[in-house]
C-alpha cells in the first residue's frame, strides 16, 4: 500500500467527521507526472457534482482528504442555495502550484475526471488557472470555466457576488447602503480577493489588505492606496467589514474573540472551523455572510454560461446574491438563528424536495 493510500486509510474514512453522506471518494495517482489527488463527490440528487479543483501543498494526505470532504459538501449547499440543477463535489491536488504544477499534470488529472463518466464536473479553484482548465479539457468534456464551455475565468463573477453580498450585509447591519468611508480588511489578494478590493475601492471604501504573496500586496497599495497588515492579523483590524478571501477555517475559537469588525463577508470557502463558530459570531453581534451563499458567483458563471461571451443571465443571477443574503438575514432574525444555520436550512429544503420527487 503506497503512502497516500496508507494515510487516507488510517483516517478511517467511513468514520471521518466530515464523511457524512458522501457518495464517492476517489484516490488518484499518476506516476509519470507525480499527480496525487482526491476527488470527493458529496451529493448528486440535484444533478452532476460540480466543484472546482484546488492545488495546495497539504502537509499530509489526511489534511487533503479533510479539505476535499468539507469543500465538496460546501459545493452541494452552494449549488442548491444558488438554485442550480447541480450536486456538489471537489477535487484537491497535493502539490505546490508555484513549483509542481505542469501541463502534463493537469492533463493527467483530466484523464481521471473522465473516468468518473460525468458524475463529477471540475473547474478552477485555488492554485488553478484558466489555462490549467484548458489542459484538463483536452482529456474530458466534464470541465467548466473554459473558453469552449462559456465565459472562461469564473473569478470575476465570484468577486462580483462577494461585492454585492458585502453591500447587502452593510445595509442589514448599518441600515445604509453606502460603502463610502467604510473600512474593509481584505485578507487574500488572489484573483477574487484583488477584484473584490478593486470594487470596494471604486465604491469609496478604505482598504486594509493582506496576503502571503507580497507582490500582490504591493500592487494593491499602489492601485488602491491601501494600508497593509500581516495575514494572521487581518481579522484584528478595526473595520466595518472583515473579508476573508484566502483559505478556510479562519473563523474559530481563537480568532473570533479577536475580530473587531461588525461584519464578516468574504470569498473564502468553509470559513467556519466548526458549526459552533457561527453561533459564537452571532453571540458577539457579528453579522456573518455564509460563505457558500456569498461566493456563489463563480459557480453560477460556470453553470449557466454559454459560449459567445454574453453574460447577461450570469450577471443578473450573481447580483441577486445580495437578495439571497437579505432573505437569509431576515429569516435569521425571525427564527433567532445564525445566518449559516438558515442558509443550511434553505439548501436542505431544496435537497429534500429533490429526494421526494
């Protein structure tokens, strides 16, 4: 038994705390390219499991498995809440995207996606570029976010949805739609985070930015006049909004007591380390925009886009993310629940209806 299989085996997959009702977990290796990946299909009641491919240098395969399981479940809820006819899945590739990624590796991943016969549809995520998806598409049709399948890079739509979600959150928290003069701490300046920062700047917000990649920080300082802080301190900034746009699990028992913002609304997936952390935010009077509700613009773009570049339908549905959050917040007040609990209920209601049909 090789190392990746041993590591995954030793986590006792069926007893894994994130296993829940996952339908399929596939361990992928390719000796020629060094590909090591995990593909997790969580739920296909609404349709094929759509979810991006993430490349990250996970310290252990067990951590990669944990991420794949959490992210794939999140995609089920995201696609359901967004009203898409799609289930949820996710792929993670264990590699450093700056050092280990290659065209051949992405093509090998595409061949493995093809073997799943359309039950899993892949797309871009952290560490993966539109060009990488073009390489994947040479070996499978079960890929989105390419020029052949629609609008290409989904990150501008993710950023648009996050921006609209921040506006809706500001209205709910402060009763005022204006972002002018509001301070926003943006943690993570990748494709999505940088574009969110741009839109906030254009709306008159004051920015505090952070990223482990220093050139991105320098670019934001020059373009937006932003102040800077270390990524580990982004949540401690005196701000109206904390916008986590990097990796997940950043909202936890250690960080939540340190948050000084009134709102947490950002693009990162799986921001809450545990369900209890959402309740902790509510108890502190911090408004939390459920991550899979606010960051659904990208999946909307790859699900609904059609070749030819007309994105009117996609933009309309993405902008409506603000309306979805408003419904979540209003229902959370009525039911005295945390917003993510309400988002879960709304997603589960649609999944239950699919089960009964």
